[in-house]
C-alpha cells in the first residue's frame, strides 16, 4: 500500500520530521520522528524515511569572493575518532589523476605508518573495537542509528570511569546496547541481544548492572502497552484485535492491575483477551512463549482483567 499521497508533506528542522501527520492512518497510534525516520509507536509502521542532508551549502554574498568549501560528515560518537579520521588514497590523487608505480609504493608505506600511529593508547584501540561491535549489534537487531550513537557514548563514559578494566569488552558493549534500548524506549529483551552478542547472557547482565549502578542510567520502565507491538507482530492479528489489546493495556495500567506485575505477562493477557473477544483465540502457550512468561501468569492476569471489566 502506497502511503506517499495520503500524508501532508512538510519539514521540521528540529527533529527532521518530513510530514505534518501526527497519527498513523493504519492503527491510529501516535507517530515519532527520530533521525529523519517517522514511525508509528504502536504498530511500528515506517511512514517516512527521508533523511535530510544538513551539510553546508556553498553561498556567495555580494562583495565577497566565491568559496566552494564543504564541511565533511557530522561529528558522531558512533565512531572511535568521532568521524574525523584521515584516509590515504591508493590509485589516484586529489585531482583524479592516476598515480605512478613509484608514488603508489610510497602511498603504501604512508598507509602502513599511518595505521601504526593511529592508536596512541590501548584504550583508544579498544574503543575502536567497541564501536565496530556496537555497529554490528545494532545492525543485527535492526535498531535505529540513534541507539548506536547512545550506546557508543555510554561506552565512552564507562571507559572514562575505568569500568572496562577487568571486564570483557563484548559484555560491556552488549550492556551498552541494552541500556541504550532501555533509555530510548525500544523493547529489546536481554535474550534477543545476547543471541547476537559475542558473550553469554550472564556476562551481559553483569555488564548492564555495572553501567546502571555507576553511570546512574535513566532507564524507562517497560509497560504492557510498549510490549504489545512485538507480540502483535508475531501473530499478525487483525486491526480490531490490535485496537482492543491496546485499550486493555491502558485499562490494566490505569486500574493498577499492572502494578508490581511482570509487564510481559500483562501484555500477553491483553492480547489473549482481545483475541478471545473477537473469536480469534490464540493458544495461551503460544502467546506466553513469545512474551517470555508462563501460561499460569497469563491466566492470572487474564482473570484480573476480566474481573475489572465486569465491575
């Protein structure tokens, strides 16, 4: 289904938003723009992904000489050198002319010495390794670039606080990615991240605990409503069931049913109750397995929701 003609177009310099629409036309959920990508917070539908180039544009004013200088890529914590590295070419010079064989051998020696002098300390070499690993994890988990930048900054903060010493880089990196997801409101479980990380689940949990304690992370508390889109995507339920499950999640939060309970268990109960009301019942064991909870917990939250609706 093409969405190009049904949304009003526009642009906001502050967040890179390219449309004026505030609600998703598929499920009615709110839209969130991050890094130029606009997506629905409920169903995850990507409405617009046009990224604006904020690089400098050459301008000439009256009475001034024409200047064609261009700035490079923006500074980012996602790269070990913040994107300010220098690269030595191989076969052509700056004007595009081919290099002679003598000059190519000379450039090869320059590249070798440049590579040796790139790392002034072991800490910076470890930072480069960590940035590459963070990029791999966020790509494997299909997370946005903002999560990668936040995770890289968390690793830099941990390195400056000497939290890496005596610990595995892979464990701290996995903990940084999980912490970035928690702080940004992205629902990724420890099991999902540990499944693609180069460390065990216990090592990752230990890395996250250290970061949370020493850096005082402002992690967002997961709610049943934020966990629902993942469950809905797994079972491909119709729109009416999605709306009802979201409504039940809000009722569970407002009535206090979700207080002190595992959010995934409440979300699973909301989806099961919504599907049952629409006569599209999904097996409890299947929903509980995807949600990471037990069928017993699902039934308890299901009963509490039914009692609340009956009242």
